[in-house]
C-alpha cells in the first residue's frame, strides 16, 4: 500500500518577514484507495473559543420539535406495516420518519432529551439509545425490503455543519441506490482486492498500525485512525475489524457500538480542545453483498475561519472536488491519542 506525498515549494518575498525570500510548502497527498488528491496547506490559525451557543439554544427551545412533549405531537409517524407503533423509542431517543426524506426509508433520531449538548458533553447513553433506535429501524427495513441494503447513520451537529435544528439528532438512511461514496468505495475496494489479492481495509489497518503515525487506538475490535488523505479540514476514521454486518439488532451489535461510542466521545473531546464546535459524522454499515466493504465511520470537524468567519469549504472542495486541510493527520492522531487514554 502506497501513501504517496508530493511537496511543492512556493517562493515569494514575504512582507511579514522584511520582504525576505521565503519558501512555503504545500503537501499534496494521494488517497491510496480513491486516488483523489488532498492538499495540506500552510495556514497558521488558532481557532478562537467558539461563541456561546446557549443564547440560540435558549431562543429555539420553546418551539423545538425534538424536545418533549413536542416530539410526540409534531413529528411524523411511520406506516403501520413497517413500524406499527408509529415511532421507535429507545431510552431517551425517539426515531421517526424524516418529513423531508433523502430516500424511501429516511429517519430522524433524537439524540437525548436535552435541547443543547456541548460537543464534549455527550454521554454514552444518549448515543447508545440513538444508535439502538437506528439499528432497529434499519433492521426492520432490511428484513422487509432486502434490496434496500445501503445503510448509514449520519449527523450534522450545529448550523456550521448543516444542522438546521439545535437539538442533537441523527439522520438514518436505508436505500437501494448507494450514495456516490458508498458506490465508489465498494467498486474501488473490490478492484483493490482483485488487483492486489488483499483486502483493502485489512491492509490499511495493518500498515497504519505498523507505521504508527496516524494510528490512534484499537478498542473492542474497532481501529481508530487519522485519515492519510482527509475528506475535510481534518478527519478521523474508525474501521470495524472483521467486516461486521450491522443490520441485525442484538447484544453483539450493542457491544460494537459501545466501543465506537467511546471512540466518538474521545474524538469529540479532542476536537473541542482545539475550539471546534461543530462536526459531520457518518457511520456506513457493511454492505451484505460486498465483503470488502466493512462497517466504518468518518468524523470531520467544521468551523468558520477567522478573522472574517469564512467557510471552511471553498472553490477547491466545491468545484475542484479537492479538499484543503490545515491540520496534518499525524498531528491530529498524536493529539487524539491522549483523549483515548484518558
């Protein structure tokens, strides 16, 4: 497996250093599976502490559809042949149909009863309840409609990450048409196996653990890494060893999710320490028809860049399909390790 890096030096006379001739490097990395390039740029910024989000939380709480009792009064109900009880409840989580669906089977799951939860304050229970409800829903769909085999749990936390409601929630999708990412991953991982006679994710985990640069931890059969070629400003990847089909609901699934939840909370605590206050997360369930496609998760923090509050996504991502990152994966892995040991 090749972790390809190319360094490009730009030269200019620097007004911030008495106009002395300065060299500044841009590192271009090539993802070993997708072949897409990512650029690590020099952008010496320290994020300021995020603004207090409690005022907007307090202002939106009175009309929040995810708070109780509104969640039982203002959210849709599933059709009876899929969910006879209308909604799926698990502890403090309630899962119901998405009124603005992304697919034929598209659910929204409330993550806990608190309207506002700081990024570093999610308890294991609230994630466990939400993931259990999501697995329950996906299991029902897959049992009745096995062609709808492309499953994911997704989260936009806070408006900066595309969240339109402050109350923490997840988006659950079961589709018969994969997303571009799901389709491309299955195709490329399959081709990698045919070409190299090796499972891509098994080799990735083995190589990363051997190198140690981006390897963070292994907990409960889940390996946590900082991605070599990030899909965002920085990125964390978790891979379920042994594939793990997640459509069944039971103790084994819960044990795996408990290990995943522990890692998620460690990653969020680390990102919070860097003053990030928003993130996107996706958990991609193993494809039953693609053994080279294991259950895995990606987390990307989101932010507005100082001093103007600029978006962290610009023309490179939107129109060139190429990510810019300002945090080296090796530095992200080193920082996150301390939170896994805590």
